[in-house]
C-alpha cells in the first residue's frame, strides 16, 4: 500500500510538472503574440507553420528548437520565409532557461496534451 501511494505520488508529480510546463509555455506564446502567425493546426490562411508542423519537426529535438529561439540555429521548416520570422526572434532571444523549456515544450505539445 505504501509503495502504491509513493508510486501514485510520483505519477501525479510528473503529470503536474508536464501540465505546468504546457500552461507556462502557452502563457509565453500568448503574451508574445506568436499565435498571430501560428495556428494550432494547418491552416492555409496562417502566415507561419502550425504548431502541428512545428511538433513534427521538433518533437524530441527541443534542444535545437531552443537554439532557434535564441537566434543561434537556422530554420528547418520554411527557410525561404524565415525573413518574416526573423524579427520575431528579438522577443525570444533573451529568456530564462525555464522559459525556453516551457515554450519549447508548448510548441511541440500538440500531440501530448491537446
Ligand atoms: C509575423 C508572423 C509571425 C509571428 C508573429 C511569429 N512567427 Fe514564427 N514563423 C513565421 C514564419 C513565416 C515562419 C516560417 C519560416 C521559418 O521556418 O523560419 C515561422 C517559423 C517558426 C518556427 C519554425 C522554425 C524553423 O525551424 O523553420 C518556430 C519554432 C516559430 N516560428 C516560433 C515562433 C514563436 C515562438 C513566436 C512568438 C515569439 C513566433 N514564431 C511568432 C511567422 C511568424
């Protein structure tokens, strides 16, 4: 019984940590107005790639995504339209490690929690 309680507690903590990351990441995404160009799903009217497309390219590769957000890695999804995205990077260039982690988690989370 005791073991089970510890297991349940660990499981709940992991679930809560992931939930917090998504919530925090979403908050950053919204406060920086990223949604103006990035819709959750593919949408011909959207200027930038959807979160779904971003997840396809960066899920499991969040480290590179953070490098991109720091302005240190080249775009891999749509380099020809990077000139539209580039000015946005000034908003994400100087964040804390926690903020990068949360934003990267959210940007790749479409298949995880939603
Ligand atoms: C004015 C429209 C616009 C806004 C606002 C915008 N983006 Fe983008 N974004 C784009 C376009 C266009 C692309 C496609 C070019 C590219 O792949 O870099 C893109 C690409 C991306 C990519 C994929 C990069 C790659 O490897 O190709 C990520 C990640 C991203 N944006 C994150 C963000 C975040 C985070 C914000 C908010 C701080 C944001 N964008 C705000 C237009 C925008």
